[in-house]
C-alpha cells in the first residue's frame, strides 16, 4: 500500500528553527510537495522537490532523499503566523497526489 | 491574483437531504480536482477532470456522489442523500496543463446533522 508518515504535532518557539520530517512509501515517485494549511483554510503550495537535495525559498527550505524515501521541511526564524498544519504529499506513478495527515505546528512566544 | 472560487463556504444539512457544491477554477486551468478533507487528515481525492472529461473517480462513492464539468470550466459536486459521515471540508483545486502545482479554493465546510 501507499503510505505517508509525518508527526502529528510539533511545538517550537518564535524565532527558532523547526524541522518537519516526512517519510513515504508509494508506487512510483514523480515529486514531493509541501503545503501549508491554516486552520479552516485551504492548503497553499510551499515547495516541490523531484531531485535529491535541498531547495531554499526564503525562510523555508525543503530537502529530499529519494533513496531513503525521506523529506523534511525546515522553517527558520519562526513567526507566530507560521502556526499551521504542514502537509506532505507525494505524486505517484499515476501522477496522483498521496497526502499525509499533516503536522500541526504550534509556535509559542 | 486569480483564485479558485467555491460556494457556499459553509453548508449545514440534514441527513438524507441533497447538497451541491460549486467550483470555478482559475481561468485557463484545464485540470480540476475535488477533494474531501476530514478534520485532522490529509485531503482525499474524489474526482479529477481534464477539461470536461473525468480522469479519475475511483474514490468517488458513486451511489451517492456525482460530479460534472459540462463545459470544461466550472464544476458541481453533488451528494444525495447526505449521511452523517459526509461531514467534512470539500476542497476544489485546479492546475495548468503541464504543471503539477495545484491551487486550492477556500473550501466548503459541510455539516450533516
């Protein structure tokens, strides 16, 4: 079966750095996505990785290791507005997105 | 900035009633997706359209759910009859041909009582 695993909840302090991990087992791989979702709102696109390595975009970076079936999202200089759920999704061999349940990130002052 | 439009934003209905949701994708986006998201879970694909054609509806409960995109632009998702377990957020998303990035609408939160 296809499976995406990520922690249910994480807590971090404003101004700090947090890393949200995602491991996956899917039938085929055509890229990995990270989306941010504030409570009661729709997901918004953060990043897309299809090759191994680190992609940096401002305060957010995303890393992929295809051989390990592993990705992480790194958030630096945390702000209160970063409190949200972070969804990891993998595009499988049929170009369908398989979604994780999301990691709820709580930022404390 | 172009956005995916959905209506209504909130819907409360009694079980066994019919309910319909509407989605208007970003102009020029040929691919349209309907997802269901239960609180605390990731989105689950219900149906995917390419223009007016259904590409994937393998997870759509066809005994009670139907979806159409008659002119290849806006789309309607219907549930009849609604059941208590249908309470969820229904999300519509669209993407450009050749792009994997999906743009989501604000969603419709359905409560079945």
